[in-house]
C-alpha cells in the first residue's frame, strides 16, 4: 500500500528528496532564498504529489519524523550552497502543535552549522487558528533562536487580521490565488505591496508587481522547483 511504502521511504530515506524553488527580489533582480519542497518517488508508481502523501503522513502520525527529515536535509543542503541564501521550510500544523519543535530546530542548526537567520519556517493559517496561545509560544521560541517565520498561503484561511497581527511573522506569503486575480481586481492590487507574491507565471504579472512596489516573488516564471539550486532567476523573468 501507499502507506506502507511511505513508512519504508521514511525509514530508509529512499525516494524522498527536496526540490528548491527560488525567491527573488523583484526590484533588485536578485535571489533572496529558496523554498524547500518535499518530493517522493514511489518505487513502482513514480512521483506521488505532496497533496497526496503529506495528508497521508499526517493521518499516519508520520509528520514528526517526516518534518524532521525535511528540516535536517534542507539545513544540511543550504549550509553547502555557494551563497548564503535563505532556505524556507514548510511546517505542518501538526508540527506546530508539538512543543519539541523549537528544540529540534536548535538541534538541526547546531548540527548543520547553518546560521539561524538563513532559516525561515513557513506556516499556514491552519497552524495558528487551533490553539493560538500554544502556537504563539512555540513560534516565539523558534524566533528566539533567530529563525524567521513566514505565513504561507495567506488569504486562503479564515483568520482575522487581528489574529495575524498578534503573531510575529517576518513575512506574509500571498497565496497564488491573488496572482490569478491581479490583472482584474483593485482589491488584489491593494494587498500586494507588502508581500512575497506566489505563483508568478507570466511577465505581465511580474511587471505589475514591480510597478506596484511588491518586491519579492516566487513562481514558475522565475524558477521551477528543481533538485539543484541555480545561480539566478530565469532569463525571461529579467526582461
Ligand atoms: O510543491 P507542491 O506545490 O507540489 O506542494 C504542494 C503542497 O505541499 C504545498 O502546500 C506545500 O506547502 C506542501 N509541501 C511541500 N513540501 C512540504 C514539506 O516539506 N512539508 C510540508 N508540511 N508541506 C510541504
Ligand atoms: O503551499 P505552498 O506555497 O508551500 O506550495 C508551494 C507549491 O506551489 C510548490 O509545490 C510549487 O510547485 C507550486 N508553485 C510554485 N510556483 C508556482 C506557480 O507559478 N504556479 C503554480 N500554479 N504553482 C506554483
Ligand atoms: Mn510554502
Ligand atoms: Na503558498
């Protein structure tokens, strides 16, 4: 079964890998960091999408082990990059419910020698709505290490701006839904000025971001998730 194969992959590390998607400063045209994205190649079925195996891992109680694998691998690989770019790591809401997360982060930083400010933890709104006090205290402990915290997929959840303001996010990542709307909606335009825009696929979208002062972007136009880091955004994005 898929579940047994996932358990086996995690035990051996076989078939699991990280891809990296670059994040760039739109105005400076420079790489700011890379988001680590987990990939799993099933021995016979080939690539299984994260939208399938991550919920499965959550159901199976494998998230603590899988999350630790991702964090350790991302920090190890980032420590060996030719430039001190940031590395962004996605964390499941289930990981944020676990008080041992800050300890794990500290341990992995010490082990890999990665500077704390190069690590960014990405959380979705789901992670902070359930038990806010608990989430906040774990977040604060992570930030106390010098690690950055980003809110992922912003605009897809139901948390109020008031709730968000009480959380110490260093960055808000606007969900790619907004990018699909950007050419036709004034509301979408209003929120893009202070965010990293996700899902940039076309030069027209990048041009609007530049004109509106949104500085950081991620998307297929700039770079696709790939096993090795590149030295700059895709040439067509520079135009
Ligand atoms: O990379 P892709 O668009 O296929 O990812 C689909 C979903 O899986 C996204 O929501 C992404 O945040 C999530 N995801 C990718 N890598 C990881 C990971 O290492 N940990 C967790 N918890 N989610 C991840
Ligand atoms: O939820 P999260 O933002 O972590 O999801 C990251 C996923 O978004 C990655 O798996 C990646 O494949 C996908 N992604 C990144 N850039 C783009 C883009 O420009 N368009 C689309 N459709 N998906 C993207
Ligand atoms: Mn993400
Ligand atoms: Na996202």
